[in-house]
């Protein structure tokens, strides 16, 4: 099957989607005095209960140095606590704290989004939804693949 390159409209819409997702998450995070990366890490911790900094780095794609700073800020805000790792004396485990409070503070925004997305989803028949879901899954796979390529490539010229 021969494929043609994405149209200008497709490229623009994908860029607009990425920007809208980032702006939504930044807006939710600002409501609780965090960055989107901090809120994402706090959400991961709430889901997992505990994680090592390395696990958080792997799950988010952030460096372990960035995770250290995020965990410092989450600990100061009362959303995380470092504890000795019983399986490895050289490392720590990060434990989620006050996850319910964070959900109370951000849940309304995500509930509203879920309602709006369900209403949007209802506009499509089963065949259309199937195609949309396949496109989204394929888009995620492409983004992960391209991210992996970037992680393995040398930094761009002039990068700090």
C-alpha cells in the first residue's frame, strides 16, 4: 500500500493537538502551584504508591537529575516523601503523600474533560471511532519511536 506524505492540514492539526494537550496540563498544574511535569510525577506516584527516582525517570522520560528537583519540590509541597529503599541501601523510594488532596484539587478539571470527551466520542459511529482510535494509537507509537531516536542521537549542534 503506497502512502502519501501527511498534508499541511494534518501536520498543523497534529501540532495544534500537541499544543492543546500541553496547555491543558500546564493549566491544571498551575491551579495547584505545580508545573505539568511535577503534576505528572505526583499523579504517577499517587497511582503507584511508591517508586524509585529511576522508575519515575523511565516513566516520564525525564532525566534523574530533573526527577531529583521535582521530588524535592513535591516533598516541600507535601505530596511526596523520600524513604530508604529496603531492597538497595544506596537508593531511596519516593512515597506518595496527600494524593486525595491533589485529586480533590485537580479532579474537577479532569472530570470536565472526561465529560466533554465522552460527548465528543458520541458524535461518531462505531466504524469512525475505530478509525480514530487506530489513528491515535498509531500516532502514540510514532511519537514514542521518534522520541527514542532523539534520546539515542547526539545533541543538536549548539545545544546547551
